C-alpha cells in the first residue's frame, strides 16, 4: 500500500484535509499528516518511509531527500515550486509536480483587491483614484494573469501583457494587447502586475533600469515572489517617483525603511495570502492527492516540473 505524507507548516483547512483523506482512502493509500511543525528534524523522521509527499510552502532540499529513502514524488499544492530543490530531486529520482491553476482565482481576486485598496488611499478618508480607464500590464500570462485581466477588464481597465512564452494570438483572443519588450511593460502601464516565477532570469530583474521608465501615478503589484524585486532600487523608486506605489503579497526586506517615509504609498499583506481561501486550499489539496494517485497507479507525469 503506497504511503503519503502531507507535511504542512501551514496546515490545510479542516475541510481540505478531509477531502485529501477521502481521495487517498478511495485509492487505498496509507497517509500521515505532519502539521504545524517547527523543527526540520520532524520532517526528516516523518518522510523516511513514504512513497509520496504533499507540501505547501515547506522546503524540500537535499537533507529532506536524503532522509526520504522510498520517496518517488513530491507535489507542491500550489503554482510556485521554488521551495523545492529540483536539481536535488532529479538526482534522487524523485518527480516534482505543482498544481497549476488551483489557486488562480484566489490570487487574482487578491490582486484586484489590493489595487483598489491602495488606489482608494487605504479607505482612510482621503480622496483616491479609480481603476477604470487605467492601463494594466500583466507581466506573464499564465492562469492567474488571465483571470486578473478578465476581472480588470470588467472594471474598465485597458489590458496589455508581456510573456515571451505565450503566442500573441492567445493574448489577443482574450482581448489583451501584446507587448514585444520587457521595457514596454513599464513604459506602458499605469499598473503592472507581476506573474512570473523567480529564477535566474527574473530574480531582481525589477530594478532601476525598469522602474526608471514608469510614469507618474504608477503602481507595481506583486503577488508572485519577493525575489523578483531589487529592493534597493524599489526604495529609490519611492524617492525619485513621487507617484510611485507598491502593493505586494510578499513584503520586501526593507519594508521598515520604506514605511519610514512612504507608508501612504505601500501596502503589503502581513504574510503571503494569495492562496489563503477555503476554496483554493481545498482545490490545491485535492489536486495534489489526485496527481499522486495518477502518477503511482498510472505513471501520469502531466504536471512534472523537473
């Protein structure tokens, strides 16, 4: 009987955990939950004899993989997977998957909500501005970005996108205007929303070279990864661009320095909240369980990322 470990520093909601159990029980799999742990040694011990691992923001590195003698598959219940060492997983013959699209609506709604919140001066009694009629550029055009575009279009925004891996025809079919260069993102948008992974190409790519191009009353929206941002240049943008604003689901490391002078122009959630809805929690958990069963029983590698 295959054995699955669900290891979550941030546990699944009770309803999601119940549905994960139901999926695994229907497949006649054994399972164990390791929740709210703080010591990596607890994970090393729990993973020792399992065939499959479901995680959320938990880190799977060389040490975890060394401890997992029977491990065949890791599924990250969510879209991003930079908390998994893909190279180490491959060397240990472990398949890594994510669950793309399962939390897309939750993140898209947060994106729009944060844009409105800062545009309306945090509802603090001061006059704000409207999103209707503004230009929104989506940097990346995956599941989340497409939903953001549809929602923003409903508000009355003009939507553009840049993604070198997506055909222009896909964007135009969605009523989105394609851009041809990274620089065009920042020259065009009143709002730019980031929807790209953090990798060697993109880390700290949002720097002064890009931010110097933005116009007055520009807002950068980040529900992706903090590593995309050059934080020194982010602070410089606040200083040099009097209308520059930043909303993020991932607070920069220099948040205190920014808040000291520019608190009215920045908002960050207290912790990463993009996927924190009951619906997203449940969808991603069920998808993770089903992908494990599909892989072990049928060899399905549809969402393999390594």
